[in-house]
C-alpha cells in the first residue's frame, strides 16, 4: 500500500473507493465508547502496511496542495463513489475545508462519510458546508457515551449500538451493531445496517450493492423492504419472508 485512495475492501465492495487516516489520533470528536470499540484499531487495520499507509496519508493531508493531489487521484481513477474515512475523521477545520474544495471540483463523484467531528465547534461550520453540497452524503455519528448531535438538513444520524438492549433514546436513521449475536432488522424504530443484520442472504451484500449510505432514495426503499418478517429455514438460519400483499377486489 503506497498511500492515497484505494478501491473497495471486503465490506465496501468493488464500486467504492476510500480514503483513510490513523484511527483515534485524528478523531477529535471521539467518545470513550467508540474509542474502546473502534474496528480500525485491530485486525486488518493493525497491519504495519496499513498503519503506515494511513500515517503517510495524514502527512499528505497536511500539505498545502492536498486538494489538488486528491482531485487528481479521483479524476485519474474515474471514481464514482468515495467514502471519506473508513478509518480516522476530520481532524481540524483547515483539513475539512480542503475537502470542500475537492467535492466542489469533482461533481461527478459522490462522497459520503460518518463523523463525530461535529462535536468540535471549529470544524462544525465546515461540515455543514460540506452537507450542503449536492454530491455529498454526510452522517453524524452518535453513541450512548456522547451528546446527541445537532439536527441538520441533509445530514442523517447513525447510532453505534453496543448490544441489542442499547436502543437509541432519540431519533436516528441507521444503526451499526458492535455485538451481533442475533438477527435484527430494526433496533427500536431505526433500520439496522443491512450488512449487520445477521441474516442469511442469497447473494453477498456489500456497500456497493446496498448503497443506502450515499443514495437517499435507495435508503427509503430499503427501509420499506426490510419490513418483511423473519423465519427460520430448515437449517435453522434466519431468512426474510416477504409480507403477503392483499389482493385487490
């Protein structure tokens, strides 16, 4: 890995590129809960080649010409969708402002990201500016160890649930589960990330095939379709059983 943006991983799938930074140290809005449970500090993310790449990316991000260099990578690779920060977050206002320059210059690319940096009053105005861009889908991340994020037009809220009893007390749009011992399509009234529902599926599900995080219309359609009930097949695996539709008379 030589730094820069990369095409999908096992979860993202082949159609989504990503850009990442070191976890935790670049996350000014982190909570004690997310720091303790951060997926980007273990497994694949802890490999020396990966941590070295993310440190190199961080140095690149600090350079005055970062916006130009990132835009060049996006254009050369003809990136349709870019997830900003599989690991890491918007670490200061200047860096966040650079992304605003990038997304405005790359209108054919869709950008999406999850961030807790809304907690930093110096970064928040730049995040709100990003959210107003038509090719950006911004999510404010939340968990039980931090204050509820501000409600902002065109910004959805994602909740990190630590177990099945950890139901968000306020409105959220999507739930990510860190402890997936049971099959679950909704937690409270919020849709659980389809990748984390614990269901047996006919085909492999990735962010590339799901697309709800960066296509709002798709999100609404998937939320409706997930209202089917669950049942066990002969092997004891939970599967989806579509609701019966009433016949018109």
